């Protein structure tokens, strides 16, 4: 771990400094390390930096806390990423109040080309769970990353649906890594880390205090292209996330519900007040975000890059629909072993899919 990360973490532990002032100090001084080394007379000239903050910078405690946190991260395969690093999520970095550092545990960094946050009530109904499963299933072919908060209800449904569809999913925590909350989702958290990652801005020993979760929600909104609210009452964390997303100029979508359903009130109000677009399928999200255009362009590029043999294969399947491998081999006069190689390459490029019985179809 480099020295600058040590000072970045230490800066987050200086009392009353806040994220905006911390970034202001780093920009003024050139690095987090220089903030701690700069003379008091110089720091006092910076607007918003008072004597109490400057005096706290002379304390040894922030650096001691940072050293312990780095040791814990090293021993537990946790990455520490600062907002100055290239690995920091680019969408989140554009937010003025993005965290100074993120602690990330998992196999995939939250930098997918398409990222959708899915949030909602902890008291999910059967209607909400079905809507969640349906929309995430419809996003499977786009390889979208699904972001949520690991809470009960819709959050849990979103993560589980993403895992079942083979999508990367990212859980933003309101705690440190020593406390997975709720504890009943510990196994789910481990699965998420295998296909995506767990993300937090909190030190490892941070407990699930109430004030942590609105902070967590801004990361969920900031890290994503858009936020989908599936079920929500007239107040709560899902609506906080939606409002933050609006302030970040993120698109917000909401699933409508019956007017007398308690957990559809929040969604219906978002739609009525023009704070969210009404959403009944993934196509509403895909079209609004132009994700379909991106996919079509990428597919067209892949087709244009096919070699002559692959072009013949693609044309044959396009014209005939689902084709068996033996039929393809006979029609274009190619050995099975060579055909298998070409088919695999086309499958990896997202042009065809392999079906049971050695059948292939265009995607």
C-alpha cells in the first residue's frame, strides 16, 4: 500500500473536516501527505479551514487509525482505492461528495460499462419480487452490473436475481467489513464478492448505525447510471436514494403499483411528481439510457470483424434460425473440429448462443 493512501485514510479520520474540505485541502497542498506537513499559517488561509481542523491535523491518532486499517485490509484481501486513483469508479468520482477512499472486497471492480441501481422496501411483496426478477432477467444480455445495498427485501432480491442470471452485482454497505448487516445475508455477501464486489467507505469496525445508511445511499446512486425503485412506502431509504440520484442528474425509474398498496405509494409519488419515469419492463430502461444503441453498435462491429468462415456460419444461422452443428458443417463444408473453434470464438464475441443438443442460434 502506498504512503499516499495512508494519509488519505488519516484525513477521513480528522474530526469535523468533511469530504468537501478534505478534497479542498488535498487540491491546495498537492497531496494528502502534504496536508499533514503544511504549516498552520498556510492552512489558515484556506477558506473554510478553521483552527479546530488545523489542530486536529497535528494529532497522531488519525495516522494510527489509518495504519491499523491498512493492516486489516492487507490481511483480508481488501483493496483501498482513493478518489485520485484510476480504479476509482468514474461515475462516482464526478459527484462532489464522493468518498475520499473506498474499501472494496471482491473479484470485479465496480467499473462495468452499464450499471443499474435497484432499490426498494425491506418489506418486499410478491409483486415487487416478481418485478425485480423480471427486469433483471431482461438485462442479462446487456451484461449490466446490478448495484444495491444488501438490505432485506428488494435489495436481497436484486442481488440474488443478478447472481442467478450470471450478472455481476455490487453491494454497497452501511458498515465496515467486520460487520455484515444484516447477518443473515452473510452467505449472500460472500457470493457477491465472487462475481462482483462489496463496497464501503467505512472503517472495518464500523457498526450498522442509523446515520450510515443515507451516506451509503449516495454511493449507490453515484456509482450507477440510473436508479430503479421497485417498491417503496411514502418515506425511507429507497426514496432518499432516488432523490440523491436526481441531484446527481441520474435517471430514476419506478415500478407503478395499485393506489391502495402501502409499498407502492413511494413509487407512484415519484412518477406523479416527475421524479421518476414509469417502468414496466427493462426495455423502458434500455431505451431511455440508449443501452440498446450501444449493444447494436457493438454487435455490428463484431460482425464486421468476422473472418470469411465465420461470416458464412453467421449468414447460415441468420437465414435458417437454430442450426445443429452437423447441419452447419455439412452446409459450409468444414471439419467439425475447425467448426467448433469458430463457433466458440463467435459465442465469446456475443454473436451466437449455444443451445442444448449442439444447436446454435444468433443473439
